[in-house]
C-alpha cells in the first residue's frame, strides 16, 4: 500500500468506519489523515444513504459529521486527530 514507516501493517489492523458527506470539510480532513497514515477505512456517505444515516444517528443521537467508529466500539464525533491517533496507535508529533 505505502512505504510509510507508521503503516497500519506495523501497528496492527483496526477496523475504521467513517460516516461522512461529500461537502464536509472535516470529513475530507479525516479521510486524508487516514490515507497519509496508511489506515484503511470504510466510508459511508450519509448524504446519499438513508440507512447509514439512520445507523449514525442511532450511534450518536445527532446528525453531525464526521462520525468515526474504531473497532465497532470507540466513537469519535468530528475530526479529533489527537483522539484518533491514540485509538489507532499513531505517534503524535509536536
């Protein structure tokens, strides 16, 4: 996939899902962060998929995006790079 030394192959594989829309800037930032870090993720466009939108609301109780779920248990609402780095075992640089 990539020659990135912090690739998920070295950190262990975690299941990452993101509920997003095409016009959400923070969704874009989160997906770019995952790509830069070599993190594979599943992207659900809740603007086009009413079932996934309902699932997202069931998980969070709200309609804001992005919603990021790690290993089907940890939920991050918004693009919180520090929280995601911790959940995904990515070293945080100053």
